[in-house]
C-alpha cells in the first residue's frame, strides 16, 4: 500500500475528515490526526466492516511551547466544542507537555519532545506510527514505517522508547478480538 491509497482509505471515515478540516481551520501549531483512528479506518475498509468499527477514540497531537495546563485545556475545550456534533471521543494532547504527566501515569520515563512527530515515533506499535494533517492543496502524511503492516493487518511492537510488553499485549488482544484477521507479532 502506498501513501495515496492509505490516505484515500483513511479519509473514507467522515470523522477523520471533519477533524482534519477543523485542525486546518484552527491552525494549531504542528497539529496532526494520529494513530488508531487512521489505521483502524483502513482496516475496516479492507475487512468490509463499518468505517468506525472498533475505533475507541480519535487522537490529535499538536505542539505548542506554552506547556501550561491552562493553555492545553483551552485548546481541548475549543476543539471539543467545535467537534462535539460528531459524537466521537476526541483526545487532544500538546506534545510539548507529555513529559510532565506521562511518568506518573505510565510509570515510564518520557523525555521532552521537540515536535509532534516525536510523539508519533513513541507509539507502542509500529503499525500505528502514522499521522495526517491537512495543508493548503492536500495533506501531509507522516509514517516512518510505511504502510505494509497496515495493509497486511499486522500489529508490530515498537521496541523503542517507552515500550511496555504488558501494554502491548493488552492492546494487541483488544485489536485481535475486533479484527480477527490481524496478525500479532509477539514482543521480544
């Protein structure tokens, strides 16, 4: 699968399109729609399921050097107010702040990031290391591992920073129950 095919399939989900349009409209710094909502939309098209089957939430990353909670909360409230009509759970996170709360929540270290792509690079699975953003005249797609695992319905661990075999096992089990065609690569 190439980038154009991935994008065409991911954009069949109207919630993905609405979020991308709104992010572009709001011009949040370094803003991306990321991870499962994109990959799982593609899986759903490939397996003939409803486009929103199994999608727990829609993750948005942006990167703003203002790391105050008040600034992030204002963005969360503004985006949720504009997208509430979608009826989807949307998780918005300033990647410049993640190092402030991640260790307490997950028990793992998390160094400060430099941009939203750094956050995408830290995802638990390689197959979900993907982000899309609308730009004038089209889309930018960030996918450091390409789309072969997405097209092949493969869940592969990302053994890099912050990997947790236990968290990977939980995620893979959930996905396998929702998409039985999925091949899960074991964590080493």
